[in-house]
C-alpha cells in the first residue's frame, strides 16, 4: 500500500505544473482572508492536495483545510471520486485533515439543489441551537439529497460535516485581492492602490514557490509591512485576538481555548494536572504567536475567575515580549501603556514567622478586605506560623495608570517578601478585579513557585501552580 504522501495524486502536480495558475490564483486571492484568521499558520501546495491551509492546533501540530482546485467542470464520477479521496485522507489523519474544499470553475447543474441547501445550512442556520429540531431536520434533508444522488449515508454525513464546494473564477485576481484586503484587513483600509499591488506581487512570489516550501504567515506579514511602510506601525499595533470560551470552540480558524471548567464551580477540584495542561496549551499558543508574526499585542477578555486570569497573564508574560489589551467591564486596559499613577495604591502589613520554613502566604485584596478568610485557610494548610504579607486598598481601577501602579507595588512587595524570607513557595490569594489578576500574572516573574487559590463555595481552594 502506498502512503498518501507518495500517491500519484499527491506528487503529480510537483512534476508538471499544468493547471497551477488556477490553484495559485485561488491561494493568492484568499491571503487577506487567511491573515485575518488568528490561528492561520501557513499554506503549502501539492502536499496531499492542490492547496493546504494550516492552522495552529491547541495541544500541538496543525489543523489542515485541504483544497482540490479544478478549472473545468468535473464529471459526476470525478466529483464523487474527489469526495471519496477526501474521506480517505480524513480517515488516515482525522485530527489533522479536518475540512475539505472542492474548488471548480463550474459544477454540473445536478448539484445545484445540494449546494443551495448547504449554503443556507452553513449560513443563516448556523445561528440555530445545536439541539434544534429545525437544524436536525435540515441535516436529514441534506443527507437525503446526497443519498438521492447515489451516495451512501456515510458519504452524506461526511459531506455535511466536512466538505465545501466553491465555484471560482480567476478572471480578475487583482481586483478580487484588493476587495479581500478591504473586507478582511480593515486596519489597512487606507493602503494606497500601488501598495496593494506591491503586496500582491510579493504574495505571488511566495505562492509561486509554494511547492518547494511553506507560504508562512510570518513571511506574508513581513511582506505586508514592507509593501506599505506608511501603515507599518498601525499593522504592528494590531493585537492578535485570543478567545477564552466557555464551550468548545466552533471555529479552529480563530485562536481560542475552552476555559469553562476553569471558571466553573468545580475549578477548585480539577487538580494540578488539568491546570498544567491548560498552562501548557496557552503557553504553546503564545509561542505560536511569537513565531508567526512580529506583532506582540494580544487582545482578550479579562472577565475570568482569579486563578484563570492570573494564569493567562502568566502564560502571556511581559518577559516573553507580550502586551495585553484586556477588556473588562467596558474598559480596555492596555499593558503596552507604561503610564503609572504616582499615588500609593496599597497599604501593607506583615506577620513575622514563628518557625522556620520555606513557604509563605501573600494576600492581595481590594476594594474589599479578605484578611480573615486567608488566615482561616492558612490554618487549614498548616501555615499558621508561616510568614505572611497583606496588601489591601479601598481604591478602584479607574485607569491603566492606576492599574500599572497597583501591579508595580504588588510585584515589588511579592519579590521582596520572597527574598526576605528565602521562600521556595508563595501561597497567593487575590481578591480583586480580574483585570488586576491578569495584569499581575503578566508581570509575575522573580517570585518563585506560586500556588494560586480561588474563592469557591465560601472557602479558598487551591487551583493553579505557577512555576
């Protein structure tokens, strides 16, 4: 049995570039769309399909959208043969080859009813609930249509879940590329026509070499900045959006992680393994961002529970080069701003240890106190005699300057506390707005091992451990 990589369908195009103008045009035209998708990593031609577009996959590797591009109309048999090969590739690597697109200059009119149903199902019907009876009836109707075209129920389900059909003309790539730029990259809306043309030319050079190497996101973004130097600062200042979702992500094209259980009522019982897995996934996502673009800003919601917010900031740390645009209660707080209020934010008190040890307790609370609950938890942990530091304030986070001052004071106090008592572990309790927890995590280096706690069911419970 020949491995998929060495089958004739995979290698034929590399030997002879007949028909490549068509598939290259499709790839070139859609580059602005791909750059608008945060998880887009790279594209390559003639690997297992005509064009493969790949996206960062949480946990490692990439998801692939495989395209087969045929300028002419396929016969019915050839059409279903392409679908059959898609299915074979998915079966061979179900966690890698996850979606398929058949691109043709035209399709047999017999498929028009199917295409109309798929378009409506994947368009307006996408707003229906996953358990909607209307959605279920539409799925059954589409499957019946495919079966009526002579295919099995399994093929029908595969097409419904994983295959798209695109009618594409390469008659005006330049105009379509410019339109894609305006639609998908609004930051570059003021890009001059000559610069758009220059960028398209640079992209074409990269696409022309796509059978010998990757068309990487980093190379495309570099070409964009070099093609429009007057707008370079605007593009480089555009933050990458990261979504922290309560449910499994519906789109792998976006950079997103499911965090529902880390915000939920059982977050204190998840155990170190679950928190470590999340930490590793977000750290890997951060490494992908750093490797795939010059832009270092990350935009995300700070409306999370304390431990999750702090862990997110820690994984996307300032020492790694990130800045965070945190949305919180209608505000956007940007750590790229170094403005700092001169007003003192915290009052500090400390309890000296009554025994030797290498673990300490730190509590940060504002605008409401949390001293007594922390002491009760410390007793339960056997840390009654451990060194303790308490930072408290009645102030609110009214601006990024105030946030920076609060984080600066808290970070300095924690570093000094650890050093003064030669601690190997700090048990950290935060009772504050979650934007503060995220910003503190963002700058929480030099403190050693930090054990975080969340207030759940009227008591503090251990959650993430930051190392």
